[in-house]
C-alpha cells in the first residue's frame, strides 16, 4: 500500500473513532436519567383503609328482626293465646339521622272482620335498639322518656298474641322512625297514632310471622 493511501486510511479510522465516542456517552447519559423515572412510575397500591382512614361505618341497617322467629316463619306457641301470650323479643339497627322517636304496630290483616290490632307502642326512645321478651307495662307510662302503650282491638293496653279462629294468619310487626314525638296519651288507638305520624315518617321496616290453628 502506498504511503499516502495508508495515511488517509489511518486518518479515517481516527476520525470515525472520535465521532463515535460522544454518541456512546450520550446513550449512557440518557439511560442513566431514565432508570430512576422508571422505578418511580409504579408506586405501591393504596389500600381502602389508607385512602379513607376515618371511613369506619359500622352501623347496622334499619331492619326489624326477632330471635323468636324468622321472616315469614311460624311464631312459637308461647307468643299466642294458646300459650303464655307474651310478646316476642324484637331488635333493629340504627334509624335515620334526625329520628326523634319510634312507633311499633302489630296487626293481623287476615282476620275475618278486618284488620285486627294486636300491639301498639309509641314514643319509643330513638336510641333504643331492642324490646325484651314479655315487655312489661307497669310503670312505663310514668316516665316521660319511656315507651307509651296503645290500645289493641280487644280494648286492652298491651300485647295480645295471635289467636286466629282457624287457618293460617299473618302477623305484621311494623316499626316506624319518626322526626317527632307523638303528642298522644297512653291508650291511643292505632288510627290515632297513624294520623299523628302522617308526614313525619323518616323510614319504616317490618317483620312478618305466621300462626295457624
């Protein structure tokens, strides 16, 4: 190879190497800046408790239940006129905000002569969540914060259990959340209470049991 040609060839190699070096450095620099960005682009997922640390709503729904019988199931004999004729235990969840009192009506729509009223309670304290079995009447009406008892279809104050003449009857326990206390005296009838509640019902729930003879 001639000296001039060799010189030109070597010079070309040197120039090529000089131009290639910055390109390599640029690529590495770019890679160096992209690594931390890729690492920070996928943070740990946020759990529900972290997103809403104060969202602890453990309140129960406004639903009426009983330990004595299930919805739509037969009521035990002891709660009827064939047994001890005592009231069953009832329980419910939190009523709506603004509830000032609760009212409970138990009736039988299958009675031969029309709806038969078995139990009427009103001005139940809004913070109460259950009624004990065989709820007593004595002394309750002396306390202004106590439950008031209405009159049933027998003309008595208090509970009267299922006592159908024959066949299977349904018994509805209806619980109402009201935005006021009912301004009636103990012994008020179901209709008087319904009239007083008109326009003041915030929510209602019911439980139905059956009884056969």
